[in-house]
C-alpha cells in the first residue's frame, strides 16, 4: 500500500494520481516510465489501485462500509461472492485504521 503525505491545495496530488491512473490527462504532456518497486509497469495501474477524485459525489447518508460495498460490487471479479466481498471490505477498513494510527502517532 502506498501513502502520500498531506499537502496544501495546488501541490499536484490529484495531477499525480490522474497521471498514474490515466484519467483526465488529454491536456497534459506526460513522458517517462511508470515503475512499481523499480520494475517497469506495463499494465494499467487501475488493475491494482483506485482513488476517488475530488469532484466525485458521495451519497451523504451512506456509511464508509456501504461505500466500500458499492465499490466492491463495481470493481471486484463477478465470480466473487458476497462473503468474499465482505471479507475484503473488512480488510480494507482494518488497513485504513492501521495506517490512520501510524499517521496519527507519526510512526
């Protein structure tokens, strides 16, 4: 799992994520190689990552778990059953809790 430091508005966080995920880059000139752990990455990065753009809409009444369920229904393999999807959602929630604690205590 990668993490990015919190930065002020205009620092380029969204531009970097857009470039990595090949989103909204028609007006940009992008050159170079995408490397993961030093190895050239040939596939689309979206196969192993995802993010929510700043202007994406959320349904304010849904919980985090419900939003993750919605994403799991859209992104996970169709052969995955409900139990497997729920297990992955719980894993993601635990990872977020873990990294939130590390960030909070600057570990």
